[in-house]
């Protein structure tokens, strides 16, 4: 009888250990699956962010040059042609000789991140001022120069020729057409993401149709997209949904 009880106790102990091991293995499998899902979600988010960043770079790269017409050596030329570089950076020093800039001048695959000198820029700039990357600044290659006793590469902004009224109108239309094209691409992207259940895309579409960004205002569509996003727990969408008339 005692032997039978001992065997039964041993069996119960073994059974409990097996169950504990099974539970631990199950928890490990669940945790591994959760980590994998989180990694996949993070990778997808990173890919989307990278795609958005690249799209923004492509958009900026296609912007027409600021001050598109310049006078060089007595001849009127279009900025951005052969020998021209797009540039951006921070002014380190400003003198009558020009502007010493720490930044980048670039064209196609050629990109130079250095100090360089810009001459004949028509606006007053001081040390600490910046030429923003988001703007389309262009200047022509002008060899080398000495600035403060140091040799630097030099870019010549040229003499700016003001646009005629016809050119201003054409440029405005070109910019509006480009904005419309980009907005259409953006909306198509958000619509695809929204169909896949992306609450942020649904929120953004709700805002677009509410405000009429690149599309006619459509309160019904705005409410529908915001409601879809809010239903997934998006608090911003819920706030905007509550604020609708």
C-alpha cells in the first residue's frame, strides 16, 4: 500500500512538472511570436518612414531653382544647367569677398560636404544664417578662391534677373500642377494603407476630405474615415471626429 502511494505521489510530481514545462514552453512560444510581430511591425514602419523620406527628397530635388534666371558674363542663362550645383548649409563668415558656408554642394551623384565660398548672393546674409535644404538654391561652379588666407571651392550665384509677369504666372502654374500631382499620389498611398486597416492613414484621409486638401471637401467621407480610425482606438481621430459639426 505504501509503495503504491509513493508511486502515485511520484507520478503526480512528474505530471505537475510536465504541465509546468508545457506552460513555460507555451509562454515562450507566445513571447517569441509577439517579438516577431513587433519586429515585423517595426520593420514595416521603418520601411514606410524611409519611403516617405525618399519621396520628400525626390520632391525637393524636382523643385525649380530659386531665382531661375541669372546673368553670367553678360549672358542670360537658366540656373541649374551644366556646371551648376544645388547647395545648402550654414554661413560661417560673411565679408565683401562672399559667404563662407559649411554645408553641401551637389549635383546628381556628385556631393561635396565641405566649406565653400558663395559669391554674388543678392541678399544680405550673416554668420549663423542658413540656406535650407528644403529650398532649391543653385549656383555655378567658379573654381577655387582664397578666403581668409585659406583656399576653398567657389560657387557664383550670378546676377539675378527678375521674372516677367508671364514667367511668374507660368512658374506658379507649374508649382500648382506639381502640388496637385504630389497630392494625388499622397492620397492614393493613404487610401491603400487605409484599406489595409492603417488607422493613421484613415485619420489623415479624414483630415484631407474635411479640409479639402487637393480634393473637394467631403464631410461624409471625412466622418467615415475618422470613424474607422477612431474605432481602432486612435485618440486623435476620436478628438477630430467629436469636433466635426
